[in-house]
């Protein structure tokens, strides 16, 4: 999963970025509302952490524009204002959750995981697929009841494929979730990750759809 952080307070933005990265979540950070809308149009983010008081476009305006454009991406509002009016306005404008500053980074990461799994149509915290179990919070995989060691990017690839089971994901869609801005996409890396996943789990788990991409078939 890849998160967009929209926060004009530099210290806080950098802190959130470092915090979610520690939870092995890919993330990018923009500092105003207009940049947020542009980023959301160009990249397939999994969720947004949105400050309300922002330059250029306010958080509420960003949210209204997104929902008016039928963009259903999960949005978590971060607000320093402790008036419940802001929270009410945010939720009514289409936000999915909110936290009031100061907040706990671990709790923020957990709320983001919950929003992303809900958006994928699942309430259960574990992703299960046949003999496979993926725990996004503990970042653990088990296959036929036994733990399997995956590299962080292998885990990320598998997580995306499982969230989208039954749908083909293109290379570009998967890569966009693996590499934040400023990190170079390594050519062939995705093939190598898929190769390792098949070897560590099962060859038939991930299907190659020639000329398109990859999918985990629905059970
Ligand atoms: Ca602000």
C-alpha cells in the first residue's frame, strides 16, 4: 500500500512520512491542497492522510473535489482543531476517518490498514487465500500454517495482489505501489519478486497474464 500525506507543517509531515515508512508502508508527502489533487490524479495511492488547514486549497476543498469526481480513495483527516465542527464537516464531506493532533503514529498506521482493507471489501484483519494467510499488521505470511520469510517488497507485491484477488494488475499498477517518488524503479525487479514468491509459496498462486500483468485468481 502507498499513502499520500498532505501536510503543510514540515516537521509533522516529515514525522508522519518516517513513521509510516517504519511500518513498511510506502508514502509520499505534499504540502498543499493543489499538489494533493495533482498527485492523486497521477498516482494510484491506497489512502490519503489529509490535514485540513492547508495553503492553496484547504483539506475540505480537496476532499469535496475528490468526491465530486467520484474518487473513492479512503481519506483520513488529521486536524489540530479540537472543535467537533471540523470533524463533522470533514466526515460529511466524504472523509472515512479522522485523528486529532497530536496523535500516535502506530494508531495512524493501524487506522490506515483498516481503511485500506475496508476499501478492498474486507472487514477481517487477515487476508486469506487457500493455504495462504497474510497479516498486514504483523507483516507476516504463513503458508499451510507455517511462517514464510518474505523480503519487504515481496510482501508488498503479494499484499497488492491479494487485495485485488481476481483482478489483473498491470506492471505499472504494481510498481506504482512499490516505489514512492524519488526512488528509481528497478527494471526486472518485479519479475524477480514474482519468481521468489512463486518459489517460496506455490508456483500456481500468481498467474502471469501475458502482455498485461499478474493476478492471484479468486478462490
Ligand atoms: Ca496545516
